[in-house]
C-alpha cells in the first residue's frame, strides 16, 4: 500500500468516469483533475468504502445538504469510491437520499487513485473514509481519514475549509465570523 498523501502534496492527476445526473442519456461524465485553475476554486473530495451500505449514504446525504455552503465558498465537491459508475447510478436510483445529489460520484474502478492517495484498505481493497481539501494550486491542505465503520463530520470539514480560506491563524473551535489570532 502506498503512503497516505498528506498536507503539502500535490493532488494526483486523474481521468475517471462519474455519475452526474439521473437524466437518461446524461448520467455519466468524465472527470479530469483540473483542480489547478485560474478561477481560484478549492476542491473537497471525500471517499467512502462501498455503495449499498449503511454509514456511507448518511455521509453522502449530509455533504449534499451542505452543497450550497461549499458552493458559496467557491469549492467544488466530489464524492468517490472504488465502485463503478454503474453501481453508483443504481444506488442513486435505489436510495431516496441519493437521488438529488448535486455533486459527481467518481468511480475509481481501477483503484489507482485511491492507491495513489494511500487510502486503499489492504484486505478488502476499498477506500477508507478519507476527506481531502485541495487549494486552487492543487495542493492538499487538509486530510482526514476514518476507519471503515465511523462516519465523518461534514460541519468540521466546512469549518476547516473556512479556516484555510482565511489564510490566518485560527484557534481551537474557531468558526467563520469569529476573530482570528493576531500575533
């Protein structure tokens, strides 16, 4: 297994299929890592282990509820797992909380991106619950990885994104709108 890519590393290049819609004929699109961009967009990419499971849809639905908050922060949101785009599509059709997703579900069927990121679980070869915040220069600024059975906190991802976007010193439990540290 590769080592976990961490803060300061460049996010890997990729070209992967994703589910972007439930509309017939418009379900799939190719996603290409073009995170290094001129429009100053940040990216949050979060990974889950498997489709058609129990903890995963709670996280995906919570990220979707917060979609406007990410958009308001000039941040692209991408969900990903090692399942295929066809399994993603079937799951979206099957699970009521996933039908209205506003972000793509990336399919890393080769497991190459998960492996390069260092988040591929050794035995089942599925992705850990990993979250990456990537700045406009394609540099990883935050990484959080949970074991397979514990869901993450979407509010904390937003709080950290807010802190990173201030480019200032943010104390423990800091929230957007509060004073940062003046040293």
